[in-house]
């Protein structure tokens, strides 16, 4: 099968909006590729601050080679503003080329004090006390490069207590769930509405040998909850690396899932939507005890 590769370069403040538009066209996932530069021979990298970000997605073409209608997507991206979004580019790539084309954009990444995210196709020589997580994002596209994921991983490393019960909402490739397990969580429940993400997360859980701790299921909070026992009041840590819109929609069940002394680590919030998310979390009974910022992105540590 051939694929249509969609590429668009955007300013950091337009990443959330442009990603949402791309996901409507390519539900399986979008690769978010901030520019980076190598800092050591072991694969460590530093990200270039406030630089344009490349979004990339691959859409399967029909058997007849027909290209899906992209006029609406191009128009919606243009509506975000020429100063924020460059024109969308589309090209056809062969199946064999697609299989490896996206891998070049994912380096080994050190996050926080101990976490190292290693794509499965790259080599890395661990240092003492490293917690190495091996990932293959597949079509879920999640190796921790994006600012919001890195903020979550840093907060998780600092906040997670040994033997905690963790809920990961919108698990994607499973990177946060695996990190929680490797950092000492007793149990991790990972949920995602995308069946492809669920499959990729399950594969990464097995790859990192944390299947005894992490269980993955297709679903969400509320009526789409996939497990037998309800979520309410069961978790010490709730991870929610979502979008501002979904944070607002799920604020109440997110906080209801916490134990009385638990915390929610909420990320994926663009600065212009910070006030809306704060209001939604407060209305749900949450208290933002810490805010972290990098470029135009925000992370909240929320207590119930």
C-alpha cells in the first residue's frame, strides 16, 4: 500500500490547533517533531527553543491510488494565520519507504534526572542509575519528544511515590505508563480511545517487560470506562497529557478518579487556553498546586 505523507511547519503556539486539524484527517496519529541538536555521542539531544515545529502524518491511499480531498484541511490550516502556519505539503511515498521514513526524526532522549527514552531502532549505552524505556511508536507516534510529554515525565519522576496506583488517560504509545511502572508504581491502568494506540501501547509494555504492572484498554473516563471496577477514588496519580479541549471535558472524572491525597498531572495545555482549563478544574473541585511552563505549553499539578 502507498501512503500520502502530509507535512506542515508551524509556530509552537499553533501546534495544538494544527495537530487537532490533522488528526481529523489522520486519526491514527500525528508526528510532532521539534527541532533538536545532538549534544553527545550517546544520543543525547537538546531542543531548540521557540523554533518552528514540523507536524507529519501518513494517510493510507486507496487501492486505486486516489488522493483524499485535502482542500478543506488546507483551508482550515490557512485560517490559523500565515504567520503561524506554513502551507501544507503532500507527497506519495511507497510502502517500503514509509516503513522507515519517519524513524530518522526520533533521537534518544534524556528527560529529568534518570529517564532515557530510546527508540527501538537506536543504540544507547546506559549510565549508572538510568531508567531506559525502549519505544516503538508505530502509528501512535509518541516517543516523548513533544514538550507536553517531557513535562509530564519530569513531573512524574518527581511526584511518583513507590507502590502508587496510576491512571494514564490518553496513553498513546504508552510512554508515560511504562515510565510510571519503571519508576516504582504498583499498578498502572492505561486507556485510550484509539485502537491503534492501544495496540502500540500493549506492544511497548511487553517490550519493556512491565505487563505485570501495566494493563492497557480501549476506552475513556465516564461511560466509556473499560475496566470492571469504577475509576472513582482509586488512583494516587492520574496522568492526562491531552488537549485543552479534552481537559475541560474530562475535568470532573479526572479529579474524581483521585484518592484524597492524590495528584493529577495535567498537560497538553496551550497558554491561551490556560485560564479556561484552570476554571474547569476548579469547578470540578481541583486545586492547581503547581504550574510548569515551557514555551507556550503549560502543565498543572492538581490536587483534589
